[in-house]
């Protein structure tokens, strides 16, 4: 028992800290590694949604915990998008995108990151479509997903779309 106590104390200290880390993605969303998501989107002709986060970001944690866990969000995301995530602080990680290799923080900035969280949408060919900085409540997030996923963005502004719903 005396040997077990230090292990239990260590687990008690480590596990809650991991649960509070925004790098832990919400279960139920078919998250893919970035490069795989880009390939899948083009092959399946689906939009890419990128959740750009920082592990220490409180709003990123809240987004994972309260928005991405909703069944309605998960269902729509998994049916209409190829979801991926980028850690804006991952200085030692790099990804290939559109024929170039980028450190992840540099790519995040190229995609319009000014703060976390930021949600970025790319067309199936990987070209930039839109971004939404900051935390987004579930209903507004779902409206945004439907606006892009239904291709309504090709015919009207988001404001017009949101007012019609």
C-alpha cells in the first residue's frame, strides 16, 4: 500500500491537469491530422474546418468542452466538413500545405490567427474561405457551420443568412 500511494498521488495530480488542456480534442468529432485533412477534403469535396488553439487558452478549453461536444455540432461537422486542429504554440512542429512546409505557428498566422481560439474555413482545394476569431456560442457556431456547409455563402452574406434563420 505504501508503494501504491505515491503512484495514486501522481495520477491524481496529472490527470486533472491533462483534462484542462485545450490540446485534448473533444470526443465525437472526426478530427484528422492537418495534412491528412487537406488530402481528405480534396478527395471528398468537403470544406476544411481548422480549430486553431493554444493548450493554455481558457476560451479554447471552453470551446472544446461546451461547443464541440454538442451532438448537433458533431453531426453537422462530421457530415459536411473535414475537421482538423492546429496548436498555435507548436514551434517545433511543421506541416506541409500547398507545396510548402510551414512551422505550425507561421501557418496559423498565414491563416489569419490574431488570437486563440480562431476557427478557419478552407475550400476543398485548400484555398482560404473565412475565419472567425474568438469563442463562439453553440447556436452561433452551428449557424456558421450551416452557412458554409450548405454553400449559402456563395449567394448571400452571413448577416443575411443569419437573419433569415
